[in-house]
């Protein structure tokens, strides 16, 4: 018996876009059909007339608590904001701590999410600096357990401090990690910057007295992204390892990813919606460090290149690199050596992708679904269970109201006490979110509960790790 019908909406399916009805039984979609052909007997009916019906968003890159924020290790507030914003699955990180292995990190992440999620969830294990062979050889075990994606950093990001754990992986260990990931059929996420360049730039800025926060793009530079991406791509080619570059920030990164993909290499690129909507000029504003996420914002030309990459397929996903911070935390540090990174944008990601991508730039609805949901599902081993409105898929559904047309306010958002998106004029916004058949947000009102989210078991299709499929 059908439990729920969404009728009359403009539905985005893997086969295209059309005015269709969607039927849900239990936790799954059981039919996508022409209007009026699904019997409504006993079913709850949601009227989608005039609205856009898409798969629930998938956030591929969010840091929730853990070693980076031990005092804020709670999935509940982050997943609540995500579900308000039309995101139904969040991929968090399980960060290795020096002296412990990856299994310890996985246990810490599981404790953080247990009974707390408004969304479904999973984690990418992160290697810390100097990872031991025992941890590296746990890759195959974790892939078998349903956690097939792993992250490394090629730089320590900032000068040594007590604020941020050093997670840099040297290229010797990276070679072994790539071998293990490739052998196991996994995916490697890479925060890719040239460590020597970054730290020379820090030292040079200190020597020259150019340490104001608005010079972050002179530390985390376009050249560093270019050199590092190409070095990682070359090693990945030698090791036959698929790579997902997180937070591409510059034209050079877009081009490096695009060139590798054109050769048939399994390389994927992600950007952040704040990178695609703001530039280094915004750093110059009062308290402009509020815009900062590592590596850094770049120029207006780079900002436009990120949208070009999302539109033409060189970039596969849009993410947030979420690290939840309060206003006090965000503006506390004010130099290039200590600015607080992180972006409270998990709620705004889907709406901004629609508002800017579709309405302002003419992106197709199908492509918008690709970058916010379907591609992340494919790359990280959840498709078509997630990321599709199709019979047999989980009933993870977001309904966008295209008539929402006004500047966002803090009252529209549900995380922390500030947002860089407050004042941004949005053209369309998520209104209703459904998680595995359960209505979680209805017309902007939260009706679901913490604990409704489940851990997702993931397995990457072999085609995804052998060539660029999305």
C-alpha cells in the first residue's frame, strides 16, 4: 500500500524532468508516474504544484566535532540545519588521533552520531601526520565494512599551533595509501596544497609584516594549488588510484582536474558554494575573516571559473567543508597564521546551488541535482539508493519553492549566531524535506526528530574508480 504521494510537482529524475507523481511506500520510492495514475487510497498526499521535486541533497564534506572541535562534538545541530536546507545525507569525517589507529577514529565518529542525526550519515576516515603502517593497512578492512573513502592532507595548512592538529601526509606514505585504496576499490579524498610553498609564504608574510587576514590568498595561492594538484594526479596515475580533490578554489585546480579527466583518469573535483559566490575581495570587509575556509578564497576570475567547472562537468560536486563556529570564534583570530577556518553553510548549499546555478546562470535542473546529490552518491558508493528519484531508491526528497524570492535573514537559518549568507538574495529555497519516506521539514517547519537518521553502508561501483563517470 502506498503511504505517501507527492503530486503535481516538476520532478527531476535520472531520465529527465517532468510533471510527475511520486509514490512512497515505507522508506522507498515505489513509483514515478504520470499525474493521476497512482491511486491515492489511504495515502497522505503532498501537493507539489508549482514546486520542484529533487533527490535529497548529499553533503560530501562536513567536519563535525572530533579532534578539530572536541568541545562541539555533536551531530544534532549540524544535521538539523542540513535537513532544513534540503540535505538528507551528510558525510562527516573520522579523524585519526596521533597514537591511535583508524578504527579508534571510527568509534569516535560513531559515538558522535548515535541517536543524534536528523539526516542519514557516514564518515570518511582521515589520516593524521606520520600515519603508521597498521593504520594504512586498515584501508581494506574499512572498505569491506562499508566505509570506502579516505582523506589525506598534503599540507599542515597552518604554522604549528595548539589550535589545529597536523594531518599532513608525506608523499612516501601517500604512495602506500594510494596503493591500498586502489587495491581495495576505494576513493581517496585529497586536500591538495604544496606544503613547502604554503609555509614559505607564511614565513615571508611574517618577515614582510603582511599578516593581515585579508592576505590569505597570498599564503594559500593559486600556484600552490596548481603544483600540488598536478603532483597528486601524477602519483595517482602511477598507482592507478582514484582521487577526489576537495574544495577546488582556483582556475588552475579546475584545469588540472579537467585535463586528467579528459585523459580518462578517475579524478573528481569538488568546490564549495562559498568559494563559488565570494572572492578574496570580500576579505577586505569589516570582519571579513568570516568568509574564510582553508585553503582560501581567490580572485573574481577564479570564482567564475568554479561555476564554469560546475556547469561543464569538470567539477562534479558542490560541498561546504563545514566546521561549525560561533561569531565569537570566527572573528577571534585576525592574522594569516591563525584565522579560524570553517563555514556554517550546510543549510544553504542546496538553495544557493538552485538560486545561483539554475536561476541566475541557467544551469539545468538535472545538472543541479548532479552537483548537489547524484554525483556524490555515485562517487562515494550510495547510488541509486541515494541521489535519485526512481523506483527502488530511498525516499529522500526535497521540494523547492521557486516563489521564495527575497534576501535571507538569520531567522531563515538554523545554525549558530551568524551566517555569511544573511542578506543574500535567494531565488527559490527548500521548503519540505523527506528522509526515507518520513517528512522531516514541512513548509519550513521541523517535524522530524534527532535519531531519525541512519548510518549508510557504502560500496563504490568499480566503474567510478576506473574512469570519470560523473
